[in-house]
C-alpha cells in the first residue's frame, strides 16, 4: 500500500484543493471516494483510506473544507469538536457537491484507478456519500451515520446505484425519527440496504473515541466491503487462498510461505486456549516454534463444510491427531499421552484483499481433555469423541446428556 497527496482543480475556477490518495499493493484497482467527517482529513480518515487500499481499492479522500480553511486536521477533544462543529455550520453543501464531482473525475483519471468508482463517508461524509449517489455518478455508495439524509429524501429517485447505510441506535445526531423517515422512503428499494446497530452511538467506527464499538465496526465493514465487491470487485478466490495457507501450515510446514499468504500485520486467535499471535513478528514466532512444526506427524484435517463470504471463509472441519508430542496451541503444558483425538473445529478466516488478515479458531476443549484422559466426563455434560461422531452422522442418538429427555417421551407436541 502506498499513499500520496494530489491537487484537484475546482470546477468553478476558484482554485485547487488537496486529496489524500492510497493505492493497493497491486498498483491498481477500482476507485473509492472517501468523504470526511467534520474533523478534516485527519489520521482516522487516512487510516480508513489505507484500510480500503489494503482491500484492493484506489482511495481518494478530498479536503472538502478547503473553501473555509485548507488542510484542516482536528482530533476528537472537546476543543477540537467545537472547532469542527463551527466549520460544519459554515459548510456550503452545494459547493461541496461541485467539489465532489471534481474529485470523482480526478479519481477516475488516476492511472491506478481501473473500473468502477464507489463512495464511502462518515458523519457529514455519510450524508455527502448519499449525495454522490444522486449527483456524482458513483456505482455504489456507503454511508456511516449520515447526518441529515432525511432532509434530502427528495433526491431518492435520482439514486440509481446500490447504497448501504449504517446507523447507530443511540445516535442523537441521527435520531430514530430520522432513521424511520429514511427507511420508509426506501422501503421498496431492495438495492438500498439500511442497518441499525443496537446499543451503539455516533462514530462507532472511530477507534480511540468513547463511542467506538469494535463488533459493530467489524460487522459494518463486512457489509460495506460486500457491497463494494459485488458492484466493483475485485473478486478473489478466498477458498483457494485459504487452501494454500493450510497447505503451507500442515503439509509442507513452511513458515515463510505461510506468512506470505497473510497481510503485513495479521493475527491468529485460538479462542479456547488464548494461543496465537498478534502482528507479523509475534505470529511468526508462534508459527515457527509452537504451531507449524509442533503438530504430531499424523495430524490431518477432514473438511465438513465451507461458507464463502465477501471478506471471509468459515470452515467446519474435523481435526485429528495422536497426542505423541506436546501440542502447544491446543494442549499447552500437557505432556504427550499417546491418545488419539478427533475434534470438530470451526475456523473463521477474515481477508483483506487477497491476503489473510486474521483467524478465529473454535473447538470444544472439554471434549479434547476427555479424549486424552485429563477430564472425567462422569456427571458433567461433556461428550468426548462422540461430538465428532455425531457431526459426521446425524442419525446417532441426540440428547443423551439430558437427564430429563426420557421424561418428555409421549408428551403432546
């Protein structure tokens, strides 16, 4: 990913303004016009631009406050918020539409920009992204907690492209009444997706702010990237990429090749045992000394099902091994028992562009401990190897761990 600034010529002849450009590692891709909050092209907006460049897009974030004061860059303190709100009150929306049209043209003219162009914006930028869908000919628009969209619903018939809107349930700047008006206006438009995130407040996507909500931010990003991929691409074979990663992990046991399938700063989290690594060096150390070269020789994965999304793969599989060596990541500190283990595992694998970003791996640790003889299943609801047998053969008995199951036999249903 590379970044630089460009100058954009205003269409009314009044001068030029800057725009921050982030380009993907591949050097080219579809375009995204990134529209600012009221704080200018600050670190957060640049981080968002870099994030989407990592996803494979050429991103342009134009300085839309330039007519008041060029190159404004504010933080999120109370003092900065008051200053930002003052700029918001002076903001000339009709002129901003002209500037967004100029920026959209500038983005399309970049050599790196190939194919279609979308828009995304936050707060004020969320409203502006909505306006680009009506005025700037973008192919898809994403709006995060757009303030004042309900005031421009008269433009809805001019919007011909897909739009995704993300709202926060507790947002005082976009209250429930405003959200209801927007939802009602687009109720018969299937290409307009509207989501409200329970328990969240305005700016739930901004790390470092009190309102930041990581689960909502991640869910909203997945929905946003799904819309961009669907309309503009780029399209990656995530299944093939995940298979290659697993091949290097379990077949060739090549740590360098494994890391090469991942983003610059990936992470892996084995949920039941808190093992894995965060960041390149930490994860490579984990892979080299505690995972890739530490699995028993007879280790194998049996695929059961696979679900492919826009930005992730969900794999259901059976993990099998004989406990002939210490398996650091699954059974840390447990001496080899020589016992055979087979356990269902679910891997949720998130991608950025064509690289793995992170893995969340889940399994039933209690059933593993039963199989190696470290946990007595008597009197506790743990099934051991039966969890695998039942996964592979649904006709096997259900509810055997439920003491009251027999008592419901013959009761009305």
